[in-house]
């Protein structure tokens, strides 16, 4: 009896008995994986892998890397995609400490990156990245620090400011 009701309901939902295409994985949209914490953040910053906030997708010109760990600054006006995980102290290569910074507000000038170990003033680094990349509000960079540990970075561009903390092995 139940099978007859289901068959009648399915037949009624098609246009005069027309067949529907089979449901395949390509025809079903699956939600992006919820972000999960991974190594790379420290202090008050979590490093994540998985789906990204809508503002970050928009600010990155819908061209952000996928599968790459990322961090969200505080306030959430900037994010960094970590191409090397773990980031490493010194001047490493293969992989280098590449970070793609994406800012939520218009760039309107260079990005200044000032960093120091969390809870200490020295050693310190100072970098300036030009606003000459696209699409989106992005600043590609290589961030090298002299010592391992948790580092705090102050990011400044145009009239905006944000802070992020990253672990360097």
C-alpha cells in the first residue's frame, strides 16, 4: 500500500510521466565543509581550514585559494591565507612563509605589517606591501621572523587596523 502511494506521488510530480534525470553527485550541491581548527594560530587567533566567511570571499575577488589554512584578524577586517604551515622562523624556502593578506575595507594604499613576539616588544619586524595586486583587496607577502614562537602582527592600511597572532616553528 505504501509503495503504491509513493509511486503515485512520484508520478504526479513528473510532467505526464516524463522521466527525470538521475540524481548524481554533480547535480546535488553540497555545503562547503565547516571550518576546523588547524595548527598555525596562537594567542587569540585560530588557524582554520574549510569554508570561509562571505566577506572574505568577496574581498578576495572570488579568487581565494582553496584548502589553504587561514586566520581572521581582530577586528575581522583582515585575513591571511597561510601557504606554509607551519610557518618557520628565519628565512625559509621550499616552502617560504607566504601569506596572502585579504582586507575587508578598500586598500587605498600599502599594507604595513609590524610584528613582535606576543608579550614582548623585541625582536620586531616591519614590512610594507604595495597595493598592486588583484583581483580583490589583497596583499601577497612573505613574512619572516628571527625567532620561533607566537608572534603578534599589527596590520594597517588606509584608515583600517587589525591584529593577528601566528605561530612560527
